C-alpha cells in the first residue's frame, strides 16, 4: 500500500502505543513521517512537549524550513491520571489532562496551520477516546478532556473547511498500549472483554488503520466526524442470550 506516497505526516505521541503504530503504518504507505514525543525513539523523531507552545512553535518552524508543508497531522499525544472517584481528584489532575490532551492539540493545530494550508489534501486526525462519548468510572478529568477534544474537532472542522483542511477524530476503545495496560489487571481485562461487543481489547495497529483512512484522500468528503473505534462499546451492551 502506497496511498500516502510523498506525503508529509506529523504524529504527536509518536514514541509509543497508537502513535508508534501510526508512524509505522503511514511510513509503510510511503509517507515521510515526523514524530514528536517527549522522548524521541529514533532519528526521525523530535523531542517536543506538545503542552509547551514555544516548543511546538519552534518545531513547526523547523518543519517549515525542511518540508514547506504538512499533509496529515495526527494528534495522538495523551496522558491519563489515576483512577479516582470524582471527590478525590486533585484539580491539578484536570490541568494535567487538559494541558496535554487538549492544549497539545490547540498548540499543534495552530502552529502547523500555515503548513497544512500549503497542502493540496490536508487532514488532521485527533485521538479522543470512547470516554468522550460515554462515561468511564473514576475518570472525570480524562473524560472531560476527551469530550473537549471531540468538541474542538468539530469546531476546527467548521473553521478550516473552506481552507481545505479536514478535521476528524477517532475514539478508541481499550487498546493494548502502555497507557491502558498500566491500569490493567486480569480481572479488568476479563471484564472489559465481556463488555466489548466484539469481545476483546484492540491492538494499536487497528486504531492506526482508522486514523490512516481519515488522513487519506479516500476520506476526502469526511470532516467533523468523531468516529468510535471501540468494538461497539459505545453502540451498546453485548447481546444477551435471549
Ligand atoms: P501511550 O502508549 O502512553 O502513548 C502516548 C505517547 O504520548 C507516549 O509516547 C508519551 O510519551 C507521549 N506524550 C505524553 N505526553 C506528551 C507531551 N506532553 N508531549 C509529547 N508527547 C507526549 O498511550 P496510547 O494508549 O498509545 O495513547 C495514545 C492516545 O490514544 C492518547 O491520546 C490516549 O488518550 C488515546 N486513547 C488510548 C486508549 C487506550 O486504551 N490505549 C483508549 C482511548 C484513547 P511518554 O511515554 O514519554 O510519556
């Protein structure tokens, strides 16, 4: 597959999990992939804290000099804070989730806007979460930040449609990455698999497939969509034996 041949793709949160799977998939489809992460994993990655406007802005200037445009921006960098009932959540946990999950997207989209305008097929794909669509217990701060990502996606899609920039989001369900597996116990794994209509936790590559599609020319008519990639979690409960 070479449908991203010659395209310039920026992936935030590139060093791990879904972001790393996106780098691999876009790269194997012919794209030049630039990864931004706190800790760059190889020479094609750059150290960028997406929560830091000055760092993002400086990284965008480097890209402008090197490539002059960006065709696809995947906003994947994200954090989650510990599972706590709402009354026990420190306000700083809200700030941490919003600083990275929301402001990271604000920074990257604003800094790369002029480079996306320079593309003939620009697309932004934000990584939200099923928590943007249905409540997850003991994750008020993370859920609120991902709800903001969904709203921001629709708002950007409307503002930038006339400039030729499509903006969509995916809402992954439980996916086998360090972020999710760090909180996983055998009991939780079994309970999640029972709750997911497709009956399992997903692999990062499966989420990357949806992201690569939304970033491709094949999705040329799609903007402002917040797409669950969750094995049916947000569609409803698994079928009962009736
Ligand atoms: P992951 O394996 O922890 O990867 C997240 C990456 O983002 C890490 O490389 C991390 O770097 C990086 N990062 C964190 N803060 C950053 C910052 N300020 N600037 C730049 N990079 C930063 O997690 P993942 O599961 O792949 O998550 C990717 C996205 O999917 C997140 O937005 C997450 O909320 C979303 N998501 C995940 C799941 C799931 O079940 N896994 C479900 C729904 C949504 P360090 O490792 O150095 O901290």
